[in-house]
């Protein structure tokens, strides 16, 4: 069959386009306005383009991890969704607050993150006191008082120093990671804190408490025999081991997920649950406290804020140690269960 003039023109146009792509004279880009690919000249700066790449590779759509997070943010009941992907979330004096020496050691880390562009990273230096790294805080957008329920999910990561130092031996303390509280008061009756258990050497594990440490979330009111982690774990006091307790790992993204059902203030009809997972693994329950008592500070008290921080109560400033790092990413607050990043939603 003889080629028509139109077919010849099309063939030579295609060859020319391929040669131009190889030479870098033109690029194939993703047009966000039309949801299609198109070619542009090498020096051209087109509008509505998500990412422009040289050569014949089409610019990628959002990565799978970012799509996963965006889908969870769109779930029913979500009232706050923080990606830590823009300078908005790092405004000093709005969300981010300094360490004891007025230095902001909570920063935007664009190299270590779960998804998107960046994460929140805290640096905890040696020769520093309790507030050695500063903190990040945000209001929920509404309050949760009697006969209500809220859910929180976030990702967290630790370097070797933060995860595997015997902090009690070194500085006589250990770190917190998150506090659910009433705005302006992180140490009060309305407080649910997650932090590292201090007295297990280098193998720290998460525990929870309320009322400024006055009551822990362990069975038998904390009196031995008592489980410090429950649910899918059997972490009995003085029998700590990696099979029955969730030990903090270093250099991987963990997921922490919470469900807090508030009954009546001062009565044993509240229910606090928490789940945790290793990177890429399904959530496992580690706190299961039904018939728990949650108290109020005053008649207007409510859980309406979250603070993320590596605060170490009574930390000794004389102690020298390499910098400890704690990262946070993908924070979600909701009135309904939040889908898990991996596996079924509890």
C-alpha cells in the first residue's frame, strides 16, 4: 500500500518529536487543567503544569503515599488535616514555638518525610534542659467534652539517639511525643499524654497517662501485676520484651492512632484506645482502657488541642549526647474513625 501525503507528514512529525525529546528541545508535561499530557519547548514555563521533566518521561502524578494520605483526609468526620508540606504549618508563634534558649529547633525537613514535600523535625541537642527542642501545637477546630468522641492519627519517626538511648540513666528523664489537652494547659486534668517509658534501658516503649502523670493507662490502676500495654500486646510490668511490648524502632515511620470516648466527667465510663504500627504494617492495639475515668478542670473544659513535642521533664542540662531527632507527618483529627494507612481500620 502506497503512503498518502497525510501519512507521510504524520510519520515525519512523530520522528521529529521523538528527536526533539531526546535532544531536550521539548518536554512532555502533565497539564493539571486538562488532565492530559502535552509537549512544551525546553525553555518554556507553561501554566497549569504540576511537574515538568526533560526527556520522554511523563511527569508523575502524586505518589502513592501522598494519594493515600489525601484519601484519608477526605474521609467522613475529618476536621483537621496537616500535611506539613508548606511553610503555613511552620509559622513561629502560631504553630511552632521555640526551645528554652529562644531557638526554633522544630523545622521543616524536605528530605525525610512520609509523603508530599516535607515533615516536621525536632532536634534535641546535648546540654539542654526539659524544653530543649520546642514544640508544635494546634487547636482541633472544636472542643470535645462529656459524651463525645474524637480520633487522632499521626506518623512519627526517631533517629538512633532518640530511640535507643538509655535516657533515664543519662539525663534522669525521658521524652513525651504528643499531648491532647485544653488550649493553653498541657499539664492538667484534661490531658492525655503519650511518652516513652523511662525505666527499660535502651528499649523504650510508649505509655499513656492523664492528669499530669497522676494516673497511668495501665491495668489494675498501675499496681503490679499490671499491663502497661494491652490489646494485641501483653506488656506486663517488669516483664518487658520485644514480643509482648512495642519497643520504639529507629529510622522508620510509625503510625499512632487514637480513639477517645468521653463519658461523664469523673465517672468510670470513658474509653481510651490506641493503636500503633511499624512502617508498612497494619495497626495493632496497645492501649485498651474501658471504664476509665476522665476528669475536667472546670465547667468549660474540653479536649480541643494537640501538642507534638520531645519534651523531657527534669532533663539534666549537664548531660552530653549527640542530637536526638523526632519527626512528625500526616496528622489527622476527626469525629469519626480514620482509615489506616495500611490494612483494616480498627
